[in-house]
C-alpha cells in the first residue's frame, strides 16, 4: 500500500522519545462515542478512495477450549453478521463497508474474531492491540485525515502497517489442493478404506470429514473457499489407548466421533485434560493430531485455489513429514 495512516485516540504529543504513549487515555474500547469516531474515520477513508466493498483476509477466532466456560462473547463478535456456522466469514469473502465497519467494531472490542480487511493495492484496514487502527490507501487522503481529526482522533502517516501480510512469519507451504492433490487423496482413501479430512476454514476452527470412495466428490464440492486441507489417518476405535497417550503438559488437539456420529475437535491445554478425558471417554473413536510425537502425521496437505485454479490464499500449512513428498 502506498500510504498508511495510524488512526488512534492517542495524542502524538503524549508519546515519549521511543514513541510509547504515556498519556491518560485508556487502552480499551468505550463502546460509545470514541468507538463511533473510529468507525466514522474508517468510513471516511473508504469513501475517499471510492470503495464500497472489502475482502476478508486471514480470518481467525480463538482456538483453545476450556470446558465448562463459554466464550467471553458468544459468536466472537460475529453474531448477526454471519450465520452461527460462520458461513461467509472466510478468506476472500467480499463484504460491504457496513459489514466491514461492524468487523472493525468487534476487533476494537476484542471480541475474539480478527481479520484483515482489504481491497488489493487500493485500501486496507488492520486493527491492532490497544485501539490502534491502521488504514492503507493508494492515494493521499487529506479529506479523510481532516475528518478523523474533527472526530477527536489522530491520523498519523506511517511507512507501513505493522499488520501488513508481508510481515507474517511464512512458516507454512502454499501447496495448491489441485487435481493432483485430489488424485493422491483418492489413493489414500483406496488404500486405507477411510481417512479423515480436516478443513481449516478459519484460523482456529476446523470442520472434519470422514472420506470413503463414496463421499470424496460430495465433500469436495462443499468445502469453504481457500480452506487449508489436511488429510489424516482415520480415527482409532481404541479410545482408551488414545487417551492414555495424552502428554503430561502443554497443548493438544483431540478429534473424536461422539455417540451421535458427529466428528468433533478441540484444542486444549493441560488444565483441561481431565475434562477432555471425560468428554471423549464415551466416544466411538478418537485420535490426537498434530501434537509432537503423540499422534499421527498428516498424509497430505494443500490449500484450496480459487475457481480459476489460481492460489490466492496467503496462508500455508506446516506440512513437515506429510505425504506430499
């Protein structure tokens, strides 16, 4: 992005020599007039560059479960914007400026959901910690800057947003889940009779599909755009042994099939291992996945390209020791 503005309620005169804010403003959302000023400022920048829709990029929600506790905000701030299953909240989804502003509101309130909001090379909104908002544009926006100041906020020019995707730690590979991927997947299905496909449609959330020869194509047709796909060995019916393999501490991701045939997953820390064991003990089958040496390794990984075959998703998958090579 050619121009970046840091939009905040923090007066630049109240920063020390290192740029840290030392004034009296609280580093939290007021859910009121100041929050409204942020949203109006973002809308002013969008209007000046002439965009009426933005694209959701790299959406995420919290992924660690603590059994018995509800999320701090039900729906992570997305209730009313997307269905309960979060259909439409995925990488590459286009949303109106009105929805864009509601997403900014949810991020300012630290409700749990986060994403970048962008129009490629034209406009971007990134919400950081402590009420910092970064707006990127393809041209100087003097009118929007003036509007921001009239709202009681500050719009400071920067070289770049610290949340620009270019600064992400690119630890994963961006292999396309193309026709070659699906040919390999079918070979695994034939060899093992059934395998488990993890559809990571949001960072922090997965859907699970048990694949057989009869279900591959139907599952492929309903996958969320730009999802990261990970193929795992099928669940083990020896649930007792799986639970015995839980590590002593740290984090673990468990996948299980409950009494109703639903495939469920949860990432928990060691404070919830006892509750996890209670939930899983009556399962039909279970497995620990992707946790050091405690579980199986992926059989295959890939990221869904767009309908034209181009891989535009920027996120990848740590596919070490999987079956791609």
